[in-house]
C-alpha cells in the first residue's frame, strides 16, 4: 500500500483555498439559476379582481363618482356667482344710500331733483331688486344641487360597500393564488436542485477516496446549502423542522454505521498494517500465537520480547507452508505465480511480487 501523497503545506493550503473558491462559484451559479426561476411573473391582482367584482357595479360606481364630481363643479360655479352677486348688491346698496341722502337733502332744501337723478334712483332700485331676486334663486339652486349631491353620495357609499364585500373575496382568492404560485416556484427550484443533490450525494458518499474529492466537496456543499435555503424560504418551519430532523437522523445514522463497520470489519489498509506488524514480530496476525517456523522453531517470545530473543541457528532453513497451530489460519503458502513460499496475509509475494487480494 502506497502512503497517501499529502503534498507540502503550501500546496495543501492552496487546495483548501481553491476548494472554498470553487464552492462559492458553484453556490453563485446555482443561485443565478434559482433567481431566474423566482423572477417568473406571478398573478396580477387586477386579473383576480375582474372575476370577483361585478363590472356593472364598477361601472355604476364610476358613473356616480363622475356625477358627484360634476355636481361639485356646478356648486362651486354657483357659489362663485353668488359671491359676485353679493359684491354687486353691496355696490348698489351704497349707491342707493347716497341717492337717498341726496333726496333727503333736496327735500330739506326744497329743491326738486333733476329728471336724470330720479331716473338713476329708479333704475338702481330696479337693479337692486333684480339682484335680490337672482340671489334668492341662486340659493335655491345651490340647495337643490346640494340635495342631489347628498343622494348621490349615499348611493356611492352603498355601491362602495357592495364592491368592498366582493373585493374581500377577491383579496382572499388573490392570496391563495399567490401562495400556490410560490409553491410552484419552490417546486421548480427543487426540481432543478434534486438531480444536482443526487449527484452531489453520490459523489460525497462514494468517491471519498478520489483524488478529486475537494471538487466534489465544493460542489456538494454549495448544492446542499442552496437546497437548505430554498426549503427554509418556501416551507413553513412546521415542515422544515421535520425535514431537518430527518436529514440529521440520516447523517448521524450514517456516521454511526460507518464506525460500527470499522469496528466490525476494519478497513483493508488498517487490516494490512495489523498483519504486517504481526508478521514483523513473528506472531499470528489473528491470534498472536508465535509463528515457529525456520530457525525460530524452538524459541519462546512475546510481542515485547521479540527483538531480544534472536535465533542462534543459521538461517538456511527452507521455507515451508505454515499454518497457525493455535487458530489454523494459513500464514505461509506456495505462490501461485512462482511456486515459492509466500506470506498468505500480505499483498505481494516476496519472491516475484505477484499481488494477491487479501481480505
Ligand atoms: Zn493463529
Ligand atoms: Zn511469487
């Protein structure tokens, strides 16, 4: 087994840095995709309103509002007229007062008024009375208009109330439509993310030994984060909390199973290391019973004393197949390639290097 190539500190730092950068880029890319989905336009309130609010009612309310506005304008015009009439009446009043003074003086002085002066007085009086008459008429007009306006106001209020009732239904319906649109967008986004998540999950779980694992880690991390954000945004926490707990359960169970497997069936390189160390000490890799073959045939040693007990005899003993007398495991056997005797529990033959699957 070749040791893992780890690289220098600088290279490892750069790999971590670029893994993070790649993760950010993946996150952005997926974010842009999701944003584009989010920008699909939703329903318009006007479209929903049309279905719920009677158009005849709308038209009527509109007409009444226009009539009210016209009446308002008319009343304002009349009031302006009234104001002007008021002014001119005041003028006539002062003219008449002056003339009356003039007349009184003439009577006191017993001087008759001229014809033109008499005529002025009579026309002024006539105009004044006419003004008064107009004024009364104006007031009556304005009162009439105000009465009509009151009636229209009342009608408008009734119409508004009816429209408002229908609008309430429209608003409920609009909320419902908006919510279903939101759910639809969420499903679209998850539909985009689901295959990415599957690929990411597969790569993260099954390519752990790969040289390119940092790439998969960046991609997987970004995808999982995006999916979590979408779920968090669209689904109320009531559901999210169950989804979250399910995911956590899955992850914790997976880790637990991983450790249980390591204990129950150690990984090959751990196993090989254990075998190698046992062979070095001439102990059975499985039960630690001494391997008494060749010159060590009559010696006694343990894991601690193996280096102090050295065989005295020469080392020309012929290698022979050997089984552990304690547990029966085959420890040395003929190599199928070169027919020499080789270690049964190590990967390569010491004579020809042929590889064997040790499991
Ligand atoms: Zn044994
Ligand atoms: Zn061999």
